C-alpha cells in the first residue's frame, strides 16, 4: 500500500479552506495553518457570491448551508444619487441555471460554514501559527512552524493572502499595487424593500451600493478615491462613511442611521496583482489572493480564489506524479480565466477615475461574465 501524499496549506481563508476540503476528500493528508487565532471567523462585513462561486461551494458540499444563510437574488439596479431607479438588469447565472445568479452573505457566516467543513474533513488545523520554508528538493518541502515544530511535505500550498509571506520567500517579487480607489464597508439591518444589489453612480463617491446578506441584514459600501490611511483615525470611520453616504437617497437614509460604530466599519484600498509566468517555485504553489487580486467591481475575488482551489485539487488528485510540469499546467489553466477578470475589474474602476462617460461598462461586464459560465 502506497503512503498517502502530504500537503501543507498556509492560510485559512476561502481558498485555503476550499483546497483543504477537496484534498482531504481525495485522501490526501492535509495540515492547515492559519496565522490568526480566531481563524478569521469574525472578519469582514459582507460578500457577494456570483454563480460561479456558488458552483464551487456546491462542489465543497456546503451549498445548502450557504443557501440557508444568505440571500439569493437575480438582478442589479442602477440608481441616481437621489435613489431614483434608472435601470434594472437581470444578472447572468454564471454557475448554471440551477443556481441563483447571486447570493449575498455575511462574510463571517461563510467563513464559519467553511471552517465547519474543514473540521469535518479531519484535516489537522493549527491556529495562531505561521510557517517558514526551510528548503525543498525534488521530493518535498521542509517547513518550520512558529510554535517550534517542523514538518516535511510533498507540497506546500500558499493561500496566505494579498500580503503573502510565502510568495516573497520563494522568490516571487511581484507585489500588489493600489488602483487609486478605496472602499468603506459596513453591515447593517436590511430595509424590507431591499431585495437586490443597487448601485448609485455620481454624487460625492464613485459608487454607493448595498447587497442583501440575509432576510434581516445587508452590507453597504461607498467607493471613493483612496486617501492616506494615516489621515483617517479608526475612531472616525463611522463618521466618515456616514458623511459620504448621507448624500444618497432611496434606502440610504435607513441604512445610514445604523452607521454609528467605527469598529464595525472597514476601510481598504483597491489593489491589483497578477503574477505572470507561473504560480509556483518547485513544490510550493500559490492560490487565491497570493497569486492574483482585483478590485471588487465585478465581485469576483472570492470566486476566483475558490476556483483556484477547485482546479488545483483536480489537477493534483488526477496525477500520479507531482512535478513542475503539473503545477505549470495548473497555472496555464487558470491564467487564461483570471487575467481577463483582473483586467476588466481594474478597467471599470479606471474609467471612473478618468471620468470616461461613454465607457462600455455593461458590455465589458457582459463579456466577462459570459466567459465565467464555462467551467474553470
């Protein structure tokens, strides 16, 4: 009887959790380490999951929990700053006709569902732990952990996010770059009339929008030009977001009155990253935000990360030999899908930054989302 293969997954976000679940299902021995003690269980306000993300979640076996926890809908509204609805567009069902076009969720709820699935997979999980690559050869990778332990693995999967330490440690020098925009996000009670995402363009912000995340909640966001983070003290976050959002009508007055706790408001810049050439060095391979990221203008960040996990797991479990050619094949399969998503997401934001009034945003979005209907 052959010895089971061993994999270390660094990072317990959507990509790391997904690849752990899929590899364990195939009988691979998986250790997962996550730097945060709380496993990111309370981080974030909300998330928009398009159909192609739902398709991966169904493959993970958690679709029923996601459906029960989130809020499904099939259209997006475009409004004037005063709340007047200008246009309602049906969303494309990128996951197939048997899944909703979109599900909004509270991000901690999604993380908790994935955590429970990882636990159920019998993967070994170590929280509050980081990993350092000591060296590697043709047979495996040697690793030292921050808790003093060491390990040896057939493969290391770096799912440690946008600021990935593993990416730099294996000699990939690419770093995320700001696009010039930033976003304020907050979770709030859902007004009864909010049954889809609505986006307002114009006013004091580039975009002011919201997404229902359950029968009783939504997450709201305001996109503006990025500012020096040091110039915005965290205790003023609620005041700043409320100031921007107060210029908008429709459901916004009902939402804005709940933007009171600065600890519940999140402010981040939009970044872009796309590593070209390969996403591995030897037996260490990147997935998710460690390899690519884009502004949320297409709501595809989590979807692309979870697709990485699905494709990498398929690639590994179908092969007798794990080698450079196999990991390069994973990259080639993913880059042709990820690159147009990153480029379109950045382009939509750039058109707004440049004040291009006749930009074909609907056309670009339609072309990109149509591509995503195909299996990754």
